[in-house]
């Protein structure tokens, strides 16, 4: 008799373990909607793939196959949902997201709404249905599914000055696992658009790291390069969203072409 499991949840355990380790967790933002690219990223050894529904073209019709590819490769599927509606969170988790990442969170009230949407009772108010993909389409007992599914990860993006001002209250919301700092958005909010290494931007991120450490909340940050990711990791950040799939491919391809053209 086949034993049906929740394949995403095993990758969630590995993802959490990576964030708990000194090495941290590394994964690319992915805007390509080909499952093969997601599967290849998993085989490359990333800790997660960040499937981007905010700036990418992924829809809820294409998302399940991307998550299946992540499951095949054993890598945790983190879904950045579009902003503005809790239904995106619910649907992403229904099709097998291991974590949801929600942009533009500015205060504790918004953070509480995200947790409500992402967690089943008693932790939240997520709609209960055990016939969805993440529950094996009904083959997993409801009691098992509803308890284990609450182990998925909630990541909030704090991107502007208002979010920084309200950060302590946001981090106090039960159920928030990771605060993700967008250095480009933050640089814009501080009046230094695109200057992610500007002293004021770096100082603000260091202050956020210190505040999060006191609260016991993990932090995430974007990095254009592996070297940039290691810099943030050395400062205490454990969730590194690295580049973008097409940019990673383009840079690798350009390096290959340059090497081939050398005399």
C-alpha cells in the first residue's frame, strides 16, 4: 500500500535547518516558468527556490508544476505572492508552498493578517480544505495535514522607512519567522536609489540586524552576487535571496563566451 507524504514538508525541515546553521540558506529568485529550470536549481544544491509572483510571470495555473519540480529535486519552494490579498497566500500554500513571502509589510496589523491567512486554527484563520495538492488531494488524514501544514514558513518583506520605524512591533507578531530586507527598496526609501552599499543603507540594515537578534527573529536579504550574500551572512543574516535565474544564467553564459573568445 502506498504511503502518501507531504513532500514539501521534508524540504521545509532542511530549509529551516540551513537557516539555523552558520552557513545560512541560499536560493535564487526565479521568474522563468519552466519547471526544468526549478528542478535544475534544486539539483545545483540551493536550499530554496524563490518563485516570484510579484515581479515574475508565474500564475496559479503554472505554479503547481514549478512546485512539483522543486519537490522532485528536494528543494524548498518559497513563493513570493502578489501584494494586496490574503487569497494569494492561501492558494500558494494549497498547491504546496513550503514558505510564503509577502511584500510591502509596513506595520504589525498587516503582519497579523498575513499570519492569519497562512496558518490554520488555532494559530490563524486559513481556510480548511484537505482535498488540495498540499494534502495529497485528500489522501492525507485531515488531522495530520492541518497540524503539519502549520510548520510552513512566513516571511515578511520590510522595505520602506515606515516598516523600519514599526519593525519592533512587526517582529512581536506571533507566527512571523523571517523578516526580509530589500536593500534596493530600502535605498530608495532612504533617498539613495540603487546605492545598496551607501553608508546610510548599510547602517540601517545593521541596526535591523541588531533589533532582530534581540527578538530572536531571523533576517533575510537580497544579494546580487555570492560575495554580497556572504557579506550579509557574516553580519548575521541567514536567508539570502540571490540574484535571479535569468541573470545567473546570463552572467555564466557571458563568462563562458568570453573565455572561449580568448586567444
